[in-house]
C-alpha cells in the first residue's frame, strides 16, 4: 500500500495582473501547510509538484515554513503531468463570445440597473461562465485540438500519478502539490466518475486543501477529500478557476 497526499496550491491572483502566482492569502495558506506538515512530523518518501509558478511557490512556501518549525522535507521533483488544464484556443474563444453575449444582454436591460457598474461584475461573470465551459469541455461538447482534450488531460494526470506510485516504496507516502484539475481527475479515477463530475469536484476544491488517496495493487482508493482543517476559517478560499 502507498499513500498520496494531493494538495491544491494556495490561492492564486486570478484577474489581478499576473495570474500564475500566489496572492498574499495564497502565500499564507501555503505556509500553514508547512506548519501542519511539521506538526504531524510527516516524513514523505518524496515530494512532487507541477511546473506552474503557483504550484512551485506553494512548494517553496510550505517547505520554508516546515523548516522554520524544525522539519525538513525532501526536495521536490517537478512533473509536467501535474500542471493544470490549459484552455485551448477554441475554449478561450467560446468563453469570450459568451461573456460578450452576457454583456450585450445586460446592456439591453440597462447596465446600471443590473449591476454592470460594479467592477467585480465582469470577474464574477467570467468565473461562472468558465465553470460552465470547463464542464462542456469535459463532456466533449467543445471542439478542441487533441492535445487540449479532456481525455488527453486525464491521461497525462494518470500517467503522472502512475510515475509517482512507481517511485514510492511500499508503505511510503508521497506529497503531491498540484491544482484542482489533477486532484479532481485522481478522485474521479478512484471513484469511476465522469469527466463532468470530475470538473464539478474541481469547482468545490479549497485552496491548500489535502486529498488522501491510497494505491493498492495499482488501484486508487479515496480516503479523504478536500480537507482544510489546517487552514484558519477566515483564510479558506475556493475560487474554482485557478
């Protein structure tokens, strides 16, 4: 038996300039992860992470925080298979069209009366529509390049998890810092869920939350999902786009 602790990165700076980096809250969440790992005296056989900046920053912050608490973790190994899903050109174009359609519809109703003057309105609209487009993508309802399909994304994540499982010794624990999409794919694989169900799971995932999966004879088994008891209540965030 082998154990994977799958961790979503800390909150990123969606729609605020540079998106692929942790926000001040995300940095705090990552440091809390390190303190939690140190308090548990967790000794993983290995640490793996994706190549995205927000994933790497989470690893760095949690490792530094753990060291400050007197606990050292193995150096992280980057796996490209742990990167988050990347919207294709077709998906971005479909999202832009839907945003424009919603704006036009609101303007016809009277922008001021329907909240368009609020700067957060477009941001919230983008988040809502992106969630819907991701579900359509997972269902195969959006025409995309093969390398941007949900099937390809799933296969990449599963290949990465298999590599980690092969590298772990029997009874070993692996710390895996990634994003909501790969964690959801892992859970969906364990529970035999559809792509749409996987993406709905991703939309509920808390930043810096921990999901535990065990590998027995090559099969994934879900032990716990989206645990965030190590994060203070006021610091919990679950923005589902980054």
